C-alpha cells in the first residue's frame, strides 16, 4: 500500500496521506500519531467532519467518505488533480462559475465552510472541475436564521479573495464588494494587524543587515 504526505506533518495536527488501496486512491486524515491532547481534540474534529460529509452526501464536488480504520481517522475518496495553492494550472471562468454553484449548493444544505480564504481547500480535478475539502472547522446551520447569512458572507469573502488572487479580471460587482469587505474586516482584526507588524519588522531588520 503506497502513500504520499499531502501536507507537512506536525505532532499537534493530523497526518494527511494520499493512499492507494486496492487500486483506489483515497485521502487518509488521522490524529492517531498526534500527542494525547491533540488526539482528544482530533476525536471530536473527525466525528464532526464525518457528520458534515453525511449532510453533503451526493453533492458533486464533495469527496465521498470511505470506511475508516478507527475513530481518529477520516478516509475520503481522492478527487484527483491538485489544490489551487500548489497546482500550476490557473483555472478560468468555467471553473469559478461551477465553484460558485458548488458553494451555493453547500450553503443550501446548511453547511458553511468558514475557511475558503485558504487556496489549499479548493481542488481542481483532471477535467477542470472544482471540489472542496477540509470541513473540520465548518458550521452546520440548517435553519434560516439571521446569523446564517453573516457566516455565509465569510465564505463568499474567501471565494472572492481566491478568485481575485488567480483571476482578478473575472470578479463581478458583488464579488468586488465581498473582496473589499473582507479586506476591511481583516485590517480591523487584531491578530492580523499584529502579524503584519511583526512581518514588516522582520523584513526591515533583514534589509538593514
């Protein structure tokens, strides 16, 4: 059984492997090798992610869950291709149109991702179709309550940021507004401002050497 690390492994997080089992490629996400406090957290994260996949079952662009060896491990079908962070191909308008439909369909099922600013969570398969991964920290809000629209807006701000990064000329007016709103909220968020300050100080120090 061959395997390949899909992300750098750290003891405080899961190990994510691309594994071939009986000729079928699957992604295995496991906390079994993490330190004890992380394993405890991982138990609940894996259980939550399994539940979310059950809410999204049958939706094109969402990996199918597969049988898992234990409660600290999640196994899903590998969708192929690459993610938008590491892949070399820059998708065009058809990809982003399909991606918008996928996010809307996900929201209709009550699932809000909350980490769509991260290009690693977007995939593009060999046929150029989009898919989404990593639902460990998402929300499930099947009820049409006011906070739901606010949280959905976080997903759309992340979508707009990624689209602007790869295809800025394709943004429509609504996406431009989401991009602007996301930038303003990010600038107000204290941890982001602190990180930016530290990064600038480091760059300044390096230039003075």
